[in-house]
């Protein structure tokens, strides 16, 4: 990532950088120029872990992996086991099934079971009544959060039953740490005008802030799954099967991510921009992390690679504006980008065809 330093600790090359940019006609203070000083990433394009590719089938998609065939078969079986649990009546009660869905999401394996999760939540939504009397704070908060996360319409007024006659949350709730933690999670899905959720977040946050620094709704499951596995309670039933699946899923995801990172590293190296723009950021790992976090399903490999390339150019263009271009050059560059966007729309609408000679003449005419 970019390194930010205070003016008193600027590296010695900053003044040289300022001079070079000034010679080119741009006015850039050394602090801005040094802000984007890159950290160099060295990524081995071929590792021993990837040297013996095998095939693993994941949701109908094939991946090359160093995992053994036995691992692949066991992995598929555990996916099947958890899927059957979601579809079955094996779970003891409504809250048990919601706890299973929550655990699946936190362990970052939910992309395998989207249809089953949707069916479970829809069933609960249809069975829910307008009265939630008798629900413990934890259960009602979990019910609310999962339904709202998946787009179901549910009012925050259901939490009014935990308020006293004075209109504030009852003091006895302070003893229910488990319930308060789930209430704090639920309050993260507040929408404009829902004062009760703002009050819930403040009330519960004052008590559990030290125990819940990273609410699920504001975290990335891929980065928190290992910790959740360590804290995961239960050795029997669906908890045991889900925990085993999560551990194997992490191995599969890591293997796929390493392969993709090797491809991105090679693409970036072959592109040659790191040599042409030496002061620009050279951070393929950081750029890939954005895609990995937003598209966690291993079967979306092509989408992650293409998204990473787009993110790369966003960072490079940002550095061009910060470090290289004069105001005049950047004005021309901006106009060229707008022209490209306009011409692309015309092509999509069928009002123009791709004629590079025409594009070149149009560009010369505009500038």
C-alpha cells in the first residue's frame, strides 16, 4: 500500500523528484510526490505448491491445484453433507437453522449454498408473525440481521419490546452479553430514519465495544474466517461438519488465489508500466486483494482477474495525476478519456463503427 510520511521524515529522494517534475513544467510539492512512493512487491510466478497441477471440481468448474484427488472427493462430500443439512428437518428449531446460516456466512462458504440459504430465510420470513413476544434478544437480533442482509423487508420496530416505559433500552439487558453482541451486529444495517437502531448501536456498543471491534456487516469473511474457526463452538452435528468444510474451503481458496496472483504478477510485469512509470505504485498484490475480497467465490476466477486489471489502471491514472502530468497534459488526457467514453457509447448504440483511422483523425481534430 502507499506509504504516508510526515514532512519531517521525508526520504532524501523527494527533492530530486520535485526537481524532475518541475523541469517538466508541473508544480507538485515534494510531500505529494513522495506520498505515492511505492512499496515493491516480489511475487514468485511459479511456486513449488503450484508445480504439480491437479484438477479439482468446484460447483461444476475445473481448477488446477496441487490438492490430491482424495481431498477433492472429500471436499465435495462435505459440501453435499452441509447442503443436505440445510434442506433437512434435522435442525432442532428455527433459531438453530438461523445460527447455521450465520455460521456458513462467517466461515466464508456461503457462496456454495446461496439457493439453500435463500430457501431457509424465505421459509422463516413467511412463518414470522407480527408479534415477536418471547424472543430472546439474541434470537430476535439474529433473525432481523439475516433477513435484512438478504433483502427481506423487516421493521426495526420489533426491538421496541426491549425498551422500558421510559422509552430507553432496559438496564437488565446489560447482563445479556451474547444478546447485546448480536444486537450490535443487527444495528449495523440501519437505514435513514431508524432512530431505534442508532439507539441500539449506542446502547450495546458501550458495553461490547471491546469484544466486538469488527462487526460482520463491516468485515470481510475471507479475512476473519480463520479466527471464527478457532472460536467456533461444538464438536457434534452440523457444527463439526461445517468446521471441517470451512478448513478445506480455505485451502481451496488459497490455492486458487495463489494461481491468480501469479497470473496478475506476470501480466503486470509484461505490461512494462512499472519500468516506464518508476514513481507510480507497483502493488499487484494490493490491487488483487480488492478483487479477492469482493468476489470470493473460487469459480469467479476470470472475473477477479479482469477486475484486478481495471483496479490497476485506476491506481496508475491516480499516480499520473499526482506525480507526472502538467496541468496542460492532464487536461488533454482527461478530454481523451471523455472522448473514448462517448465513442464507446456510440459503438454500443450502433451509431458508429470502429475505424481506427477515423478515431485518429477525430482525436487530432478535437485537440
